[in-house]
């Protein structure tokens, strides 16, 4: 992804910024499309992972739908020309204003998370003289074996309708005349790397489906959500996920009824590896037991480490240029590891919070003020979570096809 030629271009761009490799994004989408099309699976991109217009445009051009979790995300998806018929809307706290936006655009489906929400959607749809298509977001009580802040499919989580509430919900649905039940929805968490969790989900979906069949309720759509994780440790070796294995697993284990369609909502798996946060070292400072490399990017640009102790691989990209000068080869694309002594640094940001730390005791070649540092695998839940805390400037983005 990086070589000395690209890094020399970075030298003239003010930091910090997000760098997006559009070839990586497109190749990811190629693989995703090829493998999901084999089974006729429908994939909605989880807009919240990265909502940059340019990225949304490309994703839409590959025929994906949009999975939105706010009224503004729905507006953004429409603005980027996603077909409303390919937009789904999830979230435990949909406001009346947001529900009305979705109704006005006649989106494909509301993923409903409680009976009270269904009653409100029914009222608002009635007031507009329309019918809302809904799926029940069912909490399948499956452990995703991921960080507790990004686990969503356990009974203790706030998301979805619990299994023991189903009787009640189905009974109430009969009186909600402006709702049309078209599907079941599940989403068990994020950054799930153990593919067995998805197998467990399939089994649970099969059981839940039998319950609906025994109650003579036909379900047209099964939405299994997203949550598939990427390799933050080896972003070059595992740049592309095994989409073939992922979709095959669902094809092998989901028991579908005739005519049923399967939907997915992938976010991170689509955009994580194409994005990198690029920053410069402001200062090197000696601590008691450690050295600090203080960057011009912090938790305001990339919040994941501070928010859920997330790991991002950190690289000193300026060393590509050192290697290139030494070898007199202008396009060196391997970072030197042997010819330079590695030193441990705590890599931190400039924000006035101790949690503003990207990594402790990170091995880097000797690093200097002005060196360009990459925080890899930052395309998902990076730029979208950036904030203006400390009155920071809004982080910029740079695309590989524009420099
Ligand atoms: C966040 C979210 C997703 C996407 O999760 P990823 O881990 O990025 O794939 C899908 N569906 C729902 C309902 C979500 O909230």
C-alpha cells in the first residue's frame, strides 16, 4: 500500500489527514460482490463506518444498499443516490423526526428494536396514510466474543427484541395496521474474527425461523447484520478478507424457506483496510521508563484506541525514504526492520487526556520530529468518529486517485 513514492507525496501535505487507497476499496468491493452474487445475497453497506461522499459513491456503484442508523445517514445515502428501496434503518432510539424522514423516502425496511417503537412507527405511518415495512430486530443471545463495548447480541445489551417478548410482539402486531412485517433482523456485534460466531448465529436464526413457521408467519427477508472483523495486526498480509468463506458459511448453515432473501450489513469489512491516518511527529520526549513520540494526530482524529482500547498498527513511513536513499531505488515498498535498531515508544496524541494514546511500547526505528507516522486500518470508525474537542480543526481526507 505504501512505498517511498507515495511517502514523498505525503511530505508536501499538511498533517493530520486520512489517506484512502481507492484501489484497495475497489478490490475489496470486487471480491465482496463476486462472492455474495454467487448466492444472490444482498449486501447493505453500514454507512456509520465511513460516510465520506466519495467512498459512498463508489460503494453504491458496486450495487450495495445502505444500512443507516440515523435520519441524517438516510439523507446522506439518498444524496449519494442510493436507491431508497435498498435502504434499511436500524437503531434503538429512532426519533419521530428520523422516522418521518424514512417514511417520506419510502425506505425498504425499518429494523424495529422494541414494541413501543413499532407503535410509534405505526402512528406516524398512519398519519401519512402509508404503510411501513418492518423487520423485527431479534436479540439472538449469541456471544460474538469481541470487545464488550461492541457486543450487541446478548440479552444484557440494549439492542433488539428479546426472544421471550416475541409472543407479545406478534400479538400486538395484528393491531398495528400500518406496519407490514417483511423480515427478521439480527446483528450480534462488531470486529468479530471468530467465524464460528456466525455459524452459531445461523443455528439460532434457524431455531427462531421455526418458531415463526409454527406460528404460520411467513418471513420474506432474513437480515443477518454485519460485524465481520478485519486484521488490525497484519494489514498488508491480510488486506483482503476471505469473502468466499464468509458467504459460503451462511449458504451452508442458514436454512432458508422458498423465496427467502438473505441480507447483510457490512461496514468495517468494506472500508477498514483502505484507510490510514497519516500524522507527523511533533516531539520526542524522554519519560521515566519510556520515550514518548508525540504526534499531531490524537483521539480527536482517531478515537478507537481511547474508546475501546483498539489496536492500530503504527509505522514510521519516513523510513521508506531513508531506505530508498540508501538503496538508490526510488520505489522502495518494504519498511526496513533489520538495518535499524528498534526503539520502544509510547505513541501519543496532543489532546489533554491520558487516554489519548495510540500505543504503548511500540517498536519503531529511531524516530525524529517531522517523521511521518501511519496508523493503519483506520478506514472504518475513524474519520466518522472524529471530533472538535480542544477546538481541533476538522480532519481532512486525501484520496489516492487525487494525489
Ligand atoms: C454497526 C452496525 C453494522 C455494521 O457493523 P460492522 O462491524 O461495521 O460490520 C451493521 N448493522 C447494524 C445494525 C449496526 O449497528
